[in-house]
C-alpha cells in the first residue's frame, strides 16, 4: 500500500523527538559510550519508524503487535540509558524489565503469527 507523502515526513518526528531528548539528557555523562549510544539510538528509532510505517500500511492487529513491541523496546532502552547515565542512584530495573519483557513478548508473538 502506498503512503501519503505527509506520512513519510510526519511518522519519524515522534521517534526523533524521543531520540534527541534522551541523547541530550544523557550526553554529558556518555564519554566513551557516545558513538555506540548514538548509533544504537538511530537503529532503534529507525526500527520504530519502519514498524509504524508497516502498521499504517497494513492497519491490522499483527502489525500493531509488532509496533507496540518496538514501542516498549524503545521505552525500555530509554529508561536503561537514563538510569545508567543520569540517575545513577535510582533503580529503574523493574520498569526496565517489565517494558523489555513486554517488548520481547509482543515481538515474539508477531513472529509466531507470521510463520
């Protein structure tokens, strides 16, 4: 299915906002982790953008499951980066694991439904 030109430009915006916000929040404490964090963030945000494009194109439950799994993965990764580089004395482990396990469950469910 073809996308509206507007969708192509608008879909990445929320992912870019999250990416830039997290990078700005953790930037001063990254040191030698700067380049890997920047590349990993780009990869995860690209995944989010592509899964959302997929959902917009198909508009089905299966593509929604994949997008939600990716969304939870982005939330988990963002929380993990913030805990590691900003909130060094706070434990976000339960929230990180809940969102990570939710992401893995949904992505696995998508894969099982596709096979």
